[in-house]
């Protein structure tokens, strides 16, 4: 059983690294640059705004999808 977990875990980790890695590196370099010019609050506000927009759009998409699935099931 532990061997099966390991064989499933390694591809998941690799996919996460390749999908999330470039974004993480980009945010890290932006953080270092904003920190260097002492504009950390601007960077944090930018990240906060992006997160808020993501949450709003995600919730709207989930609601839209749920409504469409419900209509499709009823038809």
C-alpha cells in the first residue's frame, strides 16, 4: 500500500511543480522587487485585489454551472 501511495504522489507533485512553479517564481521575483523599492504594501494590495477578483469570478462560475447542471438534469 505505501508503494502505491508513492507512485501516485510523485506524478501529482511533478504536475504541481510544473503548473504552479512558474507562477510562484514570478510572484517571488515581484515580491523581491517591491521589497527592494520599499513598496511592499502596493504588492500586497495587488495580490489582495487579484485574490478578491478570483473568488468573485469563481463563485459566479460555480453558481452558473450549478444552475446549468440543474436545468440539464431536469430536462
